[in-house]
């Protein structure tokens, strides 16, 4: 495909004219003729402004907003208590402004319409972290829904006394014990492992 004509630019560091692609210029880049000039400008800005070069004075500044891989928008707020790597979730800031206070550690901004990019005040609801996690990750039962009604996983059974269970193990296999109790042999094995202590062993002998 034919290349679009390049745009003449003047390097902000050395003043040299160079050609940049139109797409790069539209993105607000193409300020320096080389990586070397860009690095020199960054070092010079840091020496002049110090820590202030981390914000809008930094040559790499892109507006202070970024989008995470999960679809949430974050805003550059290094002074915020909930900031992670100097960024805070935009929904948190909007909800705090709506409530007129900071969110506590166990509070969360929930999107009512399930749209993570819609951070309008009417769409954000204050929730506790635990109910919010349960809402998005409902706890489902085990694979019992896929099992037959008479499966051992779906049966209700009562364990014998500890001493009786150990006595059964002397003459029966795990599968035989499972048939008597009405559970699985793995459940019997787990139960026995929890009972194998010296006190219970002595009690079963006596």
C-alpha cells in the first residue's frame, strides 16, 4: 500500500528537522528526532523539576488515565490513600465524590448495569467487598448437579463412633467400609487420617 506523506517536525531537544509519520503526530508524539534526544529531554526535565517530573511535566505524560486489562479505568492520583502505583480506579473517585467521603478498605464501587466503563454517579452503588465478591463469583455446589441422585456424593450419612471406625478398619477395606457407611472410600480414608492419633489408637485397643 502507498505510504502517506511524512510530516516535517522540529526536534524539541536539538532543533533539528526530521520527518514523522502522520499517525505518530496525531497521537501527540513525534517530538524528538531520536531516542537519544528524547532521553536527554527526560533527564533535563527530571533535573529541573525533580519529583514533579512524574506528573504532567514528564515528557511521557499521556493525560493521567489508563485502562486495565480487566476493563476498568484508572486515574493518576498519587496522593490518594488507595493509590496503587500512583493510580486509583475511576469508579472509586466518582463514588467518593458522590458520597462526600473516602471509601473504607472494605467498601467497593459496584457498577449497577455491569458496564465497567460506565462510571457515572447514577450507575455506581456502594457495596461491601464480601457481598460484592459473592455477587460476581457466586458459590456453586460441587459437581453434584451432574451426578445421579443415588450417587454417594449426594447421600446423607452418619459417621460411626471414632473407636468403632478404627475397629472396622482392622477387618475391612476402605471400599467395604464405604458401602456400610454409605459414603465414598476417599471420604473414609480422609476420616481415618484425622483419627490416627495415639490416644484414639489406645482407646480402640482397650
